[in-house]
C-alpha cells in the first residue's frame, strides 16, 4: 500500500485460487491457455524464483510468473504509481 491505496495485487501458487481468476485465467492454467487468452507476450525474463519466468505484457499493467508451462503467479499493478 502507498498513501492508503492498494498499488498491486498478486496471487501465487500452483493451484487455482477460486474467485481470483483474471480475465478467465487462473493459477495452474497452461501457458498455451495464457497465450490463447492474451496473445504474444512482450517480454520474458527471470522472475527471481528458481526455474520460473516472468512474462510481461507492457504497456498493460499485468504480468504472470510461469514454471513448468503453468501459471504460478498473476500480478496486476496500478500503472500510475511508480
């Protein structure tokens, strides 16, 4: 939080989080489904977690962590906060 505002929301884990899907995508979904839903990613890089990639879709304010061809994290941030 910054100035009493939520600036980012992230869910992480290997299994779906009921009630927290993002645009019909949830934790545990395949990278095939991720690509079908959001199209080609803008950038892929290391996430800081072992054997995990960070997929970003700039200029859109969301990203995904992927491990073993499965979504393990969904993050949405407020692009107006630096």
